[in-house]
């Protein structure tokens, strides 16, 4: 059977290299890293650790929201503190796939590392 008006969105690290034939086309968009604020939000929404250890939720949010002037910065931007840079490294450096991976891998040991930046 044939389908019409079908769109497929693939997210990856590189182009597939599909030739533009037979109604198939590939469009590539390079995304920039997320801001510190959006990194926190994505990490927190995927982190099973904080569902299992609810007392860590408030402490995590206090740690990462400590410096309001840092929240809208992106990795590599001028004015980013060493503290924010270190937290971003632990949370996936603003790259959505790395953020989700870091969230799923969060453990008590990882949380102790975050506490060092409190």
C-alpha cells in the first residue's frame, strides 16, 4: 500500500545522507546547546533518582538555582562561572541526548558530586 503526506522526524548526531529521490528528502538542522535553565528542567523531568529519593529534589533545585544570573547562559558563553560550568558537565553540557542520559544514570554518588558545588 501507499501512504500520502507522511513525515518522519529523526534526531541524531549526523546526517543520514539520503538521496532526494522518490518523494524522500532529508533536511538537517543543527541545534545549539540548551541554556542552563533548560538543562536543569530537562534533567529534572527525566531523573528517576529524584523520584526514588524525594528528599534530594529540594536540595538539587537549591544547588542548581543558586545563581540567577547564570540560568540563561549556554555552554561557552562569556560570564559563565566555573561552578555553573562544572554542574553543566555533570548534567550533559546542554546537549539534550547527554542530559537525558545523565538523568537516567544519576545515583547517590553522582548526587554527592553535585553537592560539591552547593
